C-alpha cells in the first residue's frame, strides 16, 4: 500500500482571512467542478465537523459517486483539512471506497494576496490504484484548476473584511 499526493495552487487577489472565510463553506470549494453537486451542507462555528454531501456524475452518468466530506481540522487563516467517505455506483453496483481522498487547503500571504494550495492525498492505495491515479492525474488536474479558478473568482468578488 502506498500514498498518492497531488498539489495545486493559485494566487488570489484577496487577504488570507477573506480567502479562508470563503473556503469555510464547502459549496464554494467545489463550485468550479461542474460534475459535482454539493448539498446538505452543515457548517459548525469552529469549522471542525462541517459536513457536505456531494454527488459526482461521471462518464455520462454511468459512474456516480456519493461523497460525505467532513472538515477534520480547521486552523483559522492557515488550513482546512477534510476527509471523504465515498460510495461509487457503477453499472448498478455500489462499492464502498475504504479511504476517500483527504483535501488540505493551505492559505499563505503572498504580496498583497493569498496563495491557496490544495493538497489531495489518497492514502493506502494498492499498486493497481496507483497506476489508475497516475493515468487520471491529468484529467483531475484540469478539474481542480477549474475548481481553484472558481474559488479565485468568488473570493476576489467579495467585499474585503476589516480583519
């Protein structure tokens, strides 16, 4: 078993605090990934325990992922870590995925803006899954870049806070 990690980043013309606050809402994190529908969001005041139900439809609906994403670590203006529990339905059969991907959003001041770094970690995957992940990395990279572009647009369009 091995881990598979991918890292993506984007520079956002907004303060660290404003970008962090924008990303506290899971709906904002995934709005740039059109195949994902985020519902049933429950946000906690401290962030830890925030949950969202996400449905992903791929391959013209032949593959459906049911994802329960939970914020497991939140450090204000520094990072948000979320874990996923995933069930995949393919050709009428549903399979529980043991370890869903862990997403870590890191927020760092860069000049007058913020660098948002998204680290995607898939833990304890077998060698065959590692090969599949390597093959899908380009496709996922395009989706994540779209996701980050939507976060950038949304965070930059908000009124800056006084923090």
